[in-house]
C-alpha cells in the first residue's frame, strides 16, 4: 500500500496575514528545510524557478534510522493564491515500487488558502 492510497489528514489554521503573504510562504519549496531535522533542502528541476503545473522539484532528506534519500515531486494543482498541490514520487524505488511519474504518487500534499476577514484560512 502506498501512502497516497491510504488514510489522509487535513488540518486548518487561521493565519493573521494576507493571502498573498501566506501564498509566498506555502509555495517556497525551500522553506520546510529551515525548521526540519529530516528535510535537508529542495530545489526546482528543469530550470523552473517557481511553481507551475507539471514543474518538478527534488527534495533531499536524512533521518538517523533510514539514512539519506531523495524524492521527486511534480506540481499537480495550482490556482494563484488559492491552491498549491504536488505529488511525491520515488524514482529509485527506495520505499516501494519505482514511481517515476506523478500518475502513481507515493504521497500527495496540498495547501488551500481562503481569504478571511482578518487574514487567511489555511487548510
């Protein structure tokens, strides 16, 4: 079973910032590496500099129990200042079957932003 086929979780938080500011943060693929002990870095591939549907990016990870690995993600959903979604694949088959295409992701992630009276509802 892949994570993408299994259970999911959804969380929601109110952010005291305009959707444009929240959008800038959630679409910054390098941001998760700053506070994370596992995510080491992420970078756009194929000359991409920002999210566009289909744009690939690579994430480099490290964990004391499983070592180092990388994943490749593809932006699968994008609506400016509203939705940013991506599918994570395992091109080397380290965590199961090789999944080089976003049609068979091992995980999917999605941010949804909704303007609120005093900021942004982020789900």
